[in-house]
C-alpha cells in the first residue's frame, strides 16, 4: 500500500491509494458544549434527503447521547474493540508520542498504533482494505436508544481518573453529552478504500465523498469499512447511500444562495448555534493552507480548540469538535486524542480572537470564507484558572466567497429592557 501523510496522526501511514488532495475541503466544527439535543439537524437532513421508501432507518445526520448511545448501536465501542484486538495481536500498545515533527505536520504529536488500514494489511492473509464490521439490521432500527441517559452515580475510586487532583472540576460525577454525527468526508476515506467497484469518489473541487449510484452494486463493503458507520444500505434499491454534503448548496445552486456556497441543511437549521461549516484551502501536499482568517482553519489549526473524532482510526476526518467541558478527561482523550486538555483550556479562557469567532456560529446560512475583527473597548475582567482574563466588545465581520460582508456583530450581546408598562405580570 502507498504511504500517505496523516497530519492528525503526525506520521505517514499506509492507504490503498496514493496521495491526491482536493483544492478545497468540506469541513465543519461542532461545539458540543452548546448542543441541546433537539434533533432539528437530524430532521432537516431526513426531510431533505432520506424520506423515501427503503430509507426509514437511514439517518445521515444523527445526534447520539454518550457514553451509552450510538447509531448504529455501540458502533464506536465495536470499532475501538477491533482496533485494540488487532494492535494487541501485533504486540502494539498504542500511544501518542509528544510532538516530534513540526506544528504543521504533527500538531498533536504522533500516534504509534495501527490504523484500520494498517490493521487490515497485518491480517494473515490480508483480505480487505480496512478492518470493520457490518452492523446487524436491528442495530440500525432505533437511532436514539439511551437518549439523555447519564453515566450516573458516584464512581468507584479510580474510575476514569476522577479522583485525581485537578480532575474534579469541571468534570461532573454524573455526566452525558450529545455527539452530533455525519459523514466526515474524510481525507483518506475507508469507504473509498473498500469499494471493489470504485463507485465511491472524493470530488477534487471540495473533497465531498459521494457514491455513484449507477456503479454501486450493493456489496456493502463501504458499510463494513467506514469506522463511523456513515454509509448505509437501502434495501429497496439495493445500493448504498450516504451524506452528500448538500452539494447543490455547497455549489451555490440553492435559489437562496445568490451564487455563493451555502452551508448544509443540518448546519443551517441548528437552533443551538453549535455548528459552523466551511471550505478550507488545501495545499498540494494535503496540509491545510495557511489561511488564519478562515474561521474553520482558525479554530482547527491556529487555536486548536476543535479536534477530530477518533483520529486513531486513520481516515483523517474533516469534522472537528470542541469537547464538552464537564466530561472525564480519559473518556475525551480516547475520543478526541491528546489535544483535549489544551483545547479545553483555550475554550475556558478564550483568546480575544477566538471569543469573536465563536459568535459567528449560525449567524448566516452562507459559508463564511473570511473573518475580520474590529477592536472595541474592554467590558469585563476576571480571573480564570488563576490567570487574569479580559473581555472586549469587539466587532466580528464575516465575508462570503465573493468577499462581500454577510454578517457583522458584537461580542457583547445587547440587553433589551422592556419598559415598565410592558413588563409581564402573571
Ligand atoms: S465518514 Fe465514513 S462514509 Fe464518510 S468519508 Fe469517512 S469513511 Fe467514507
Ligand atoms: S440542531 Fe443543533 S442543537 Fe439541535 S441536536 Fe442538532 S446540533 Fe444539537
């Protein structure tokens, strides 16, 4: 298998196809801390793309409750188990080594365990491109089992490191959180690697991963290989389907778009204002271009406040998450890798620029390609984690693909006080 560079793992890894990167990449940032689990995103997607016969159990976007929830049921526990087994059979105890490469090539250090591709190559004899499993039909049937079920009670001493000094707060003893999921339009997609018909492809213009419905024969190798379980089989047509990243909107062909790229339906519908989606420029070697005024690049590469989900799988997903503050760190480390502590420290005491960029979530349906900040007065100061922290009422401005201003707002929200005659009195 050719070697490709995976910046999320900080090393080269084996992948069935040689390096080839799009000019721009569909990417998104979800702020888990803000999600209210309303499922508006799931319904926006379903009512747009998967409302037909044979698609009843098909949720391209879903929101599951961690630690117990999963769609299909227990998908991540199963895949992590397979990867653990493969590593242990090879005598490897996977670990993250502190950074040895440059910030650009290895921002989180390097991972020395096998990925799902390397684990498949190590099988004797190697018969598949990625390890995985095909979920049983009933595992797709109920998308939200364990919704709102917490990891409850006071844990036994030693559980997830909760007793350690410094790990007491902000982690809660009883906790859960919502995990928003859709296809990550991965840089090294397992679905593409596994398809024997080469029916799945990554578009060179925006990195969106699509299944050619004419070429697909429904072998379900993609369903087996995708570690995130985001390709799904449709029994009525006998072919597989997956998230199409609302590509007509990304191409600026939605009647409302005025010719510029718009965010997907699930992003645009989110009342919790947790989602921001964009298109990031990619250099020919696959690294994200140095474009710190793009809000997605700023949060992922400059501030490193948003992290990939299960980077150890090796697909280099292009969805990134601001981790939840109240969850035990060991759980988050397993899920988002070693960048968790720094990301949470930055989120708890955001820089002046980050606080401004966080205001831009869900302020427009158009994709923000560039932001600018106009400095305003200091309006608040306090201490966070023993260090002084100040808040400024800066103005943040977002621009569309054509460089036109599409949003402008202040960091400090205005307070509207009703006049006494209009006060509610019950
Ligand atoms: S998340 Fe799964 S379906 Fe989506 S691109 Fe990655 S491997 Fe393919
Ligand atoms: S619409 Fe937004 S707030 Fe509601 S569940 Fe989806 S991501 Fe969470």
